[in-house]
C-alpha cells in the first residue's frame, strides 16, 4: 500500500485524482463515494492547496536563477552577486 501521494503535476484535476486514488486504497475509505459527498469538497480544498503551493514554489525557483528570472528586482539582485 502506498504511503505517499504523487503530486509532481501542477494540474488541479490530476492532483485531485491522485488524492482520490490514495484514499480509495486506505481501509477507512474503501466504501466512500468521493464524487458525491462532502469528501469531494475536502479533496477540492486539498488539491487546490497543493496546486497553489506548487505554483508558488515554481515561481520562486524561477526567480532564483538569472536566466529564468522575470522580475526586475530579481535580475538586479542576481546580477549584483555576479559583479
């Protein structure tokens, strides 16, 4: 039985399906209907939170390299460190 949830994709619906698959494999949730219950709302919140955190991490990582930085202050800061 897997103990981790794969959330490498930034697509909201893939994250939600991954969460559903993970929970369906748990003994406590094997008889639950994840599409028509309150669990669907909870999965939406979890998937949105994971999606949002992944995007923020991606944006922050892009700004930490000179070749992918988009904001002027990030480029200036990275250029200053190079001299």
